[in-house]
C-alpha cells in the first residue's frame, strides 16, 4: 500500500478523481468478498485519515524551514541580532520530528553562550510536533565576522 502524501501548490486546482468501476461478481457460493450473495460476508476496509484536517496534528510535522525560522527568534543579547544572521548556526537537521543543530558562539568565553543555547533549544521545543532537540556546540570552523549575513554586516558597518 502506498502511504505517499501528495500536495498541491496554493492556487492550483486539482481535477476531481473518478472512482474505479466496481469489480464484477464471481460465481455464487465460492466465498468471494466481491459477491454480495457469497457465503462469506464481505469485509469493508475501515479507513480513517491519519490526521484530521484543521487539527493541531495536521501541522505536527516539523520542517527544516520551521526550525530555521524558530532559530531566527533567538538573539544574541549583547548584539541584539538573531543567531542565524550572525552566522552562529552552522547546520540544522530534521529527522522525522527530531531536530539537531550545530552552532557556535562568537568566542569560547562568550558570557551569553549558555543563554543563547538554552534559548535555541526552547524555541525549537516550542514547535508543534517536535520530538527530541539536540543543540551541539561546535568550534570548527571557528566563528569569524565573515560568517555574518552580508546585509547585517553592512548594517553593522563591517
């Protein structure tokens, strides 16, 4: 059975699907499920949607974009700039509903390090449907101001 989910881009209308023609009945008395007169009662598959449309579970799958947007809400308290634009976030991986982040700090002695990393973890855990959140502090490559987004560097006069 194929569990592949298909989506349609916003503004694109899908053509209604047509039901397949009903199967033809087999000879009576052979126990065939397709035959209403057979000796064995037919079995009807019970299908329930995996997710109820409009429910919170409908939005429970965590995407890479959602994780990155959540990290943009985390600010370095000294610079008042988000950690993504500062180039502190090196990598974000989403596996199923688990999120793993590799990030650095502006220096190993950064006094705001624990606060920034804690905020990153809290923001990711606040996403609906997120499972485990792992924030890894990495020092390779070492952070430099060159990692700051160009528009933010211009704003800072660097």
